[in-house]
């Protein structure tokens, strides 16, 4: 009797921990100050100002990039672009050489010369479903990659929804390009 009660209580505790989000699939903050889990590449500078990761570009392009590859996940973050910045979030990058053909590029650039590649698009793969205005304020970006289904939301609005078999896993990178500044905070990933 005591053995079966103990088993029952242990089973109950496991269910409780899993339902409270304490399992292995909990959200994890990435791009943490002084962490060796990411690095800088290119011509932009990246630094922390409190809890903000700030990318500054005087021209050219640069990235803050994870050292780990990710496959199926939800990535959520907040971003604050100035008027000059060309930024984006690159996911499932094949290697550490960044391009919009070897990664999925979720763009942040309201003033893109080709408005089909503006903020909310997946560059060269999907124009934005809605136009969102993001310059000069804090915004939320949510990206879900599950198998070949990729979706993005900005400020709660669905901006892209595609099925694409090109890239199944890879690195994640944040971009700062053109003259300007981009700020990121609360960059979190939940793998599934």
C-alpha cells in the first residue's frame, strides 16, 4: 500500500512539474551578456546596454550569431529599430556565412526599397501578409519553425505563413546593416 501511494505521489509530482513548464522544453534566453553561446561577425558592433543587445552599423552588415543550431522552435523577442537601420532575424542558417538563401531572413526594414521585402517578410520567400510600422518604438517578433512550416508575427499580427523544405535546422543570427541602430531584448527560444 505504501509503495503504491509513493508511486502515485511521484507520478503526480512529475505531472505537476511538466504542467508548470519545468520540463526540458522551457523557454531559454539566448544572446546573454558575457556568454560564449554566441559571437559577432561582420562590420557592425554589438554590445550590451543593461538588458539591451544593441547593434550599430556605420555601413556594411554585421551579425550576432548563436554557436548552436536549432531545428524546431518558437523564437520570441522585442526590437526597436531607428529610421536608418536594415535589420533582420536569420534562422536555420546552414553555416556561419549569412545569406537570405542559406537562411530564412525575417526582415526588419520598414523603408526597404522593395516593399515586398519590408518588415514582416521572409526575404525572397514571402512578402508580408500585412504592413506593420515598427520604426522608433518597441515591437514584438515571434517566429515559429515546425518541420517545414514557418510563421511570423509582429505585434501579434501574422506577417508570414509558408511551407518550405529548403532548410531544416541551423544557426540563429540578428543583423545590423546600413547606417543605423537596432536594439533587441528578451530574445527567448523554446525548442520542441
